[in-house]
C-alpha cells in the first residue's frame, strides 16, 4: 500500500502548549484527514517556559528529522527559545532529511539558519 498523505512530526523547539487538549484535537484532525502523526513533544517534560530542556528540544528536532515516516515537521508554536538551540542544531542532518520544516515566530530563525548553513 502506498502512502498518500505526508507523515507529520510535531516538535516543540520553543514554547510549550498553553492548552494540552488543543494538541490532541489537532492530532485527531490531522489523522482524520489521513496523515500519520508523530508527536515528539511530551507535556510532562516541559521546562520553565519551554517545550523541554534545551537537550530535549534538540532531541525532538533530531528525532523528527531522522524518522523515515515523517515528511513534514511542524513546530508546535513559536514564542521564545529556539534561538538558544541554533549553535547546536545539526543543519546538515536537517537538510539531508528532505523534510519540510513549518513554523512561525522564532522558528523563522531555524529556517534562516537552515538556509544559511546548507542553501
């Protein structure tokens, strides 16, 4: 059976969700539309105002980029925090993954870093 809808990875490289139920509703909606969703964000691992420690947030990005079932990586939200990770992101791995990275707010810094480092 061929895959018809892109697989989606949810990451929280910046802030965490203000409404945990909203994530579940969003995932259910994407799944109802035929997408396979991998949620790398764990509400139990929120750290301060972030979607996890710096290490955990880097691990979310890396896991989504390396997962062959994920085609599109979506940042849970913007806010603040991703810029703290920029020096430690493996942009070559991100680019070589072939994933589409979607986000807003400070996720734009990731996108610009990806373009600057890998073209």
